[in-house]
């Protein structure tokens, strides 16, 4: 028990003292057992007050500190550092929130607020009296990072880390880099193509000795913890060596008897089992689709670079942190959703982007020229309970699609001449600098129609083409019928459907099933799994600019964490009482972070906490039938003494 | 004076999710009874039933768990695990002759200030009607 406790009650100007009788609280608290000093201060966070508190701690030899002021969200770290500077362990400091949960919440009841404040400060004193001086555990850290996913975000993060002197392993599941960006032609607001950006990044990655790139590679095992992760990576054979004669390669592609749906073109075309997506693709070597290939050997006969004897490889990597940049999947409409999959001339936005790139002089779709296009917006985004047709879980806006759709219409006009274009939307969100595209499109003569979520457009069939009936509220709810040559469904982003890496990393997912950061604003690229960071569209819809920004943020965060070669871990960890533990295994089941393992103790098996894995969530506490587990800082003694103080009569 | 101090509610709130909502309720001056007291824990699925029972023993009339729900930074298992804590505790309460409805749980997200205040007012009303 701590017996030399100092308590400070803050006025916060008048923010607290207008409602709470600070002087009275101080007076009552000064009589509490263990309190040797109780003061009220105008602003506890002011430099002069901090100095005063430090002097008091030193002079009086205080062994516990309580400051009753604002929310710990604001000043917990300020005052922990005050304690530390005075030579007091920062975990012997307790902050009591008598502003947000006191004077402000109860400004209608001064007496009630004062009584509550007294109990709250008493609870703080009770807690600090039982607090332990916790020490941060120090562990060594490997200054190397695994970046998973070599799209724009992954490659940009890899380069940034490498330039700061961190070793990078860039791991790509596909045989080619570039992710989704490689699939896009002209990009909005900059005059360049997705392929050019991918090419530039790839060249820089190749030229950087700190980056090792693996393609056709997947992480299959993860062990360890921040500073010291051990990854096992499976590398699939490419079956095509370098250099490869282009003529021979073409022959090999021609003789290949296997045809599969071409995912690169979102199923618009078919490709062979030996393939490359486009000529300048990186790495500049074809690959054989392991799953589709029948090993018939025809390609091997005509192309010397083909080697069907290549074997799968497994490698081990040791890294200090992991950045996930695994990207998104475009939303796949339900069969029949706005005619998709049932009416021939209905495509998704992503398919339309591929069409724009594949066609040269004329915009053709299934042999017929397209002269009029209608877009229906927000397909698979902004779903809401108001409408039967979009009751799904994609409540979010996919951010990039309004701009991307408008840009695709402008690109189509530029490439194929005058077109009739209808944008059937739910409100256009070309935010920021992208608004110029909206203006350009309006000036070019694109027509904008708008509907509400409770009156969706109806799509029916007329031959192979769609007929759209829409009530346009911009023209006072007039019913319009549109029969375009092509209907483009403006489909948004979804989390990756095949996501074994997320499971492997145990990264929490949000309500929308994208990876979840700790705090949207204050910790936007960190996950609750220490050392596992997220960036790009795997954490939610983002355009390329936004993906790259988050990638740079994750890179600097990873480097900053690992650069010293040593890490300090938060000491709020679970502790097992080995005498009480009977190893019933309940806690290992409850722990989502594999932080509990059995060890031998006095001839029996007992649970032991792996400190570097424990996140201090406490999930193991209530499941223990022996009550053998306590969480540092939240022990039974601390919590129950707080309850006693809060319940006590005044 | 003592009458005014009833019913007394103890809220278990979580550092990263419901605490910000409760703080914001104050910031927005959304008033609720000052007989509501909060203890912060890292995650609602880490609350021990014995702490809740202790609160009842010491004279709290109601205990409210401001759960992380699906927003929990420690993962999606939080919701089920918190529900289990409530279940376990309510069983203990029944054994002691305490009405299980005196323990209440609701997910309070980081911006759910208004729902929190509504919950506090309704729970207070419920517990007052309950003969306190």
C-alpha cells in the first residue's frame, strides 16, 4: 500500500469549478487515509503547475499521484511524464476525469456533481494506493519489414522503408506486381496510366538493394511478435524462365489447350494457362497458372524457357514488423441486380475500364458499337435498410467510384468521339480537386439524373440490351425511360473475398469487414496487433493518392518502431498465479492472440503469458474458474477498492 | 439527501470505445444523473463477474456494461465473450436472489453519446420504479 499520496484537483479555469466545489472536494480528500498532500490548481496541465507537482513529489517523497482534471484521453501521458520526471513510476499515477464525466456532464446539478467528484477522487486514491510500479519490458527488434501485396501502396511503402535503411521483403501473391492499378488505363487527374505508374515503381524497387521482391508468393505461417516475427513463405513455381524468346512464348501460348476466364479483364475475355496480362507487364516474364495447367507439356516443346519441372519453394523470413497492403476486390453484383449477368449489355465499372483500354478506334462491346452509355451509381455501396434491393452490409461509400465513372465517360469521349452519356446517380461525390472532372463532364454534355435510395431505377430487357426506368427527382420526379447501348454499373470496393492472410495475422475487421485500424484519426495505420500495420484499400475504400499516403504513413511508423533495434512494451499484461492455476485450458481458448502457453511448474502444468503477445485486453480473466489471472493495473484489489470508494456514503 | 443518491449505477466502460462516447456526452452537456459512476477497463469481455457482484454487495442498484460491440479493437469475439460474462453473472445474481435485470449490457460505440445518455436515464428510471 502506498501511504504518501499527493492529490491535485484542477479548476480547469472555470470548466470544473463552475459546477464542482473544488475547494470542498480538496478539503474532504485531504482527510483520506494515505493522502499527505491535497491541493487545488487553476490549470494542472500548465507548465508552472507541472513544475510545482514535480517539486512536491520530490520534496515530500510522494509514492502515489492523483490528478482530478479532464479526460485521460487528453492528459494521461502529460501527467505520467510529470511523474516520471519527478522520479515516480508513471503507473503510480491515476487520472480522475471530473470534467467530461463530472462538471460538464452534470452542469445541471452542482451538488450532485460535487458529491460524485468526491467519490471519484476517493476511488482514484484507493486505486493509486494499491497500484504497482510497472516496468516496460524491453525486447530486441529486427530492422526488417515484410510488406504483403505489391500494388502501388505496397511498392511505395517498400521503397520508403528501403530508403530509410530498413530491409524490406515485398511479397506478392500473383506472378505480377501492380495489383489493381495495373488494370487501369488512364487515371483521373493525372495524365498517366496505371501501367506507367506500376512500371516506374517496379523499376525503383528492382534498383533498390534493400528490397527483395517475391512474386507468386504467399505467407503460410506467422509466429513471434513485434520486433521478431518469423514468417514462412511459399513460392509457387512460375514454370517460365528468363530470358524468354517472345516468338517462342507466343507459340507456347498458341498451343496451350487450356482456356480460363481472364481475371485481369474481369471475365470479359479468356486466356490460356500460360499467360501474361499485357506486354510491358512486370516482371517481364510470362507465367503458368498452376491451378489451370494440365501439365500436357505442349508449351515446353515449342518454348525453351518453359520448365514444368520447377518446384515449389518455402523460405523463412525474420522481420520486426509487417505491413498489409493487400487491396480490395471490386463489388460483384448479385445475379439480376440491375440486370447484371442476365442482360448481355450490362457491365461493371471495372469491366468498362478494361473495355476502354482494349478497344482502339471504336468502342465495341460483343461486336456492336456503343454510342450511348448509362451509368447507375452506388451499386454495392451505401446500402441501406430503406430499400429491399440494397439491404446488404456495404453501408459505406466506396469513395473512388463517382470520380472514376465520370472520368471513364470523359476518357470514352476523348478516345471514341461524341457519345450520349447518362449518369443515374444518388448524388455525385467528386470531392476535392476531382470536382473539375464533374464540371468537364457537364460541359461535354453528359446528362445527370438523380434518384433516392427508396426509388431505385428498374432495369428490364429489350433484346440483348437494357431498358432503364428511373424517376428523376432533378426534373421533379419525372419518369424517364433510357435504352442505352451499354449499361455500366458503378460498382464499389469490397474487402478481399479470399483473405487467408487476414486470418493468419489475426487482424481485427470492422463492421464493413475491412481491416480495422486502432483509431481512425490518431492511429490510422496501426492495428491492435503490435507490429502489424495496414495501408491502402485493404483498410477501406481509397483512391490511389490516398492509398499511397497511408502507405507512406505505415512505412514511417514501421521504421520509427524498429530503427533503434529495441522496443519497450506496455506493461499492462495478464499475470497467472501459478499456485492457483490447474491448466484447464479455458484461457488459451479465450485469448485471441496466442499469448498463453503451458509451462511446467512444481511438477504440474500451468498457464504462462507470452509477454510480447499479450495485448492486455483481459479476455482471459472472466473465464478462469480458479480466478488465477489478474491484469496488471486492473487487479481485483484495485477494481474492488474503487467500487468500495464509489459506493461509500459521504 | 440519501434519496437523491439512489439509484446508484456503476458503468464498466472501455478505454478505446465507450469512454470516448461518455466523455463526449459531457462535452455536449447531455445531462444524465450524477449517480452514474464509471470504471474504465481495456475491453468489456475482460470484466470479472466477481467485480459486478462486489458492486451489488456494496450497494450499487444497477450495473451497466458499455460494451465494445463489433467495434472492439481486440477482435470480433468480444461481443460473444461479453455476453457470456453477463450470462455467468446473471446466474450468480439469481442464486443470490438479485433480479438479473439489474445488470444491463448495451454496445456503446465511440460516438454513441446520445444512446449512452438515453440508456442511463432509462436504467435509472427502471431501477427507481423497482422500489429503491
